[in-house]
């Protein structure tokens, strides 16, 4: 695993996973800036499971509106830099290969094909609407 892959906690609370630039490509130690290679923001998405709340972790492109792979940030905006866990390193390495790919917004969108409802489905939907209107107090408020 790559030892240069780090998790950076920023002052604004964001967590970034990236590869720290090393050698001549990194800025001098005295520079107030730090160069990051293909930073991805760690998003924690809570979800409810039968066992309670569980966080789902998603890695998304941190700086979305550029083709730059190397991003420079001010060091004074960094709270801490830690070694990434093996799981994060694995996920980061899988995602960073597609860093430059622009997502196709309509990739998963399938054209809707209209079809006639069966008589049974139509009756069920009408029943739901009828129940709604029976519970309506006339002011659009359900009780």
C-alpha cells in the first residue's frame, strides 16, 4: 500500500483523502502551501439499518470544476494529516484511476416506457386516492 496516501482534516470539517506530492514536485517546507494529488472528499452518509444507524462512506471529487489533478491548499487550513486506513487506501486507488472521467449524468437514466395499468392495479390506485380523500378535512390537511 502507498504510504503517501493521507487523510487530511480541514478547518471547515471536511475530510480529504489524497496522495501527498513528494520530492521536487512538492513545494518547499517553508511554503505556506501544500500540493495534493487527486484529492477526494470523504462523505459520511448515514443510513438506517435493522441494526441501527450505520455510516456509508463515499469518496467524491473534492474540486469538481477543474481538470487539474494537483491541487494546492494553504497549510494553515489543515487541522491534521493522518495515514489512511487500508480500506480507504484501497478505495482511493480504485477511484483515482477514473479521476479524469466525467460522469455521464444520464448513464443510468432509462427512457420511461408508458404502459397501461391493469384493471387490478387501477382499482388499487383508485382505492388509495379514495382513502386519501375520505381522510381529508376539506382543507387539504390529513389527520
